[in-house]
C-alpha cells in the first residue's frame, strides 16, 4: 500500500512540475513577478536577512531604495527555478545546445586531462538546479553531493531529475570515502561553497570585504588529492541560459597547511563574489551567509 501511495504521489509531483513547465515564458515571468512581490512583503524573516546581507555588501555603494529594489528582484527571480525545473523535463539531450550556451569548455578539458579528478566549485546562483543537466552537454562523468530528502516521493523525483542526463548522486552524510574514490577514478564532483560554514567545518576568510565562515572542504580535498578546482555557474539570460566554466583555480601550496586552507578557500570566495557582482539579482541572498561571528580563537 505504501509503495503504491508513494508512486501515486511521485506521479502527482512530476505532473505538477511538468504542467508548470508548459507555461509560456512571458506568462511565467508575470506569475513570478506577482509571487515574488507578494513573498517579499509577506515573508518578513527572509526579507530582513536579504536586506541585511545586501547592506553589508552594498551599504556604501547603493542607496536604500536601490537595495530595496534589488532585494525585491531576488524574490522575483527565485520562483523561476521551479518553473525552469518543470520546463527542463521536456528536454532531450540533443536539444540542450538550443537553450544552453557553454563557455570555457577548454578549462574543463584541461582539468580532466590532469587525471586527478575535478572539484566543481559552484554556488546557489541563477537556476542552479539546472546544473545537473551539464553532464548532458560535456563528455565527462560528474557527481552531485546532496542531502536526500526525507519525503520519499519528493526524494525520488529529485533523484530522477538530477540524474537523468548522467549526473551521479552522492549522499552528503559520510560521503568522504566516496568522494575520494570518485576523484581517484578521474571523475568530477560538484560542491556549492556559498553557504555559511559551521565552526568545525568552516574557516574565516574574506568575502565581500568581511571575514566570513566558509566551508574548507574543497581546499582540504584539493590539497590532499591534487584534484583540479574548476568554477562552473549557470545563470539565466532572458529565455535561455549561459554556463560559465572558469579557469582552473590553482591550489596554493606554501608548506603550511592551515595557511594554505585559508588562502585557497579565500580564492574560491573571490570567484563566487565575481559572479554575484555580475548577476546580483540571481544569488540566494535570503540565506544568512554571515550568521557566524569571528571570535578571537578563530
């Protein structure tokens, strides 16, 4: 009975996403404008977080009105991810180049040629769920580190959604052994690095001019394995998408492990910062990125 019920719910979830994906581009934008505007004014908690984050970054560069307008645009952009996920369900592998322009393929080629695996540095910017389509556009094996959802039908849907063009899935809990094996096999692993790192897992490095707790896992893994670190971001541009594959971020090795972790992690932050500055309305400003304060012993 449970499996039948879960299968029915799965089909319902799939159907909802599929129907949302059928809505024409202009109408979708209009719907997201109303949803986002309403969300902005109703959700005081996330509005407050977004405005506080933006005040840190743009306090001396934008007026209060400009910050308010930017924050509202973020709330309008975010619902588009759901519609875009539904729209992507109709895509076939050979149709991907019609909607996605990939820049910097030579950078990922060079990284894989080195033969030590590739760590994909990314962030919650643009339509980040569509990054799982990238394996359908490149001749390499990629894996996504994720936390499986507790609700089985929704978990099954997103497992299907993320893996349908060849993306491998690695559960976040106790993933290190599988991560190291994947890299030793010469494959790629995507890791978002734009959320607040906990004190045991984070290191305080500069991000938009302030010391910010940032997860040090990418730096530590790159230093341990020699894997290349390649930034990849997917952003929306009108009714299409652009995939940026940036240059390899060379791993700094001064001989001092703690210093190297900080230097490399800060270099990753600078790359993410660059893309946020370029597409400010498409970043996930509603996350409390600066929730940890720097203490004397950090």
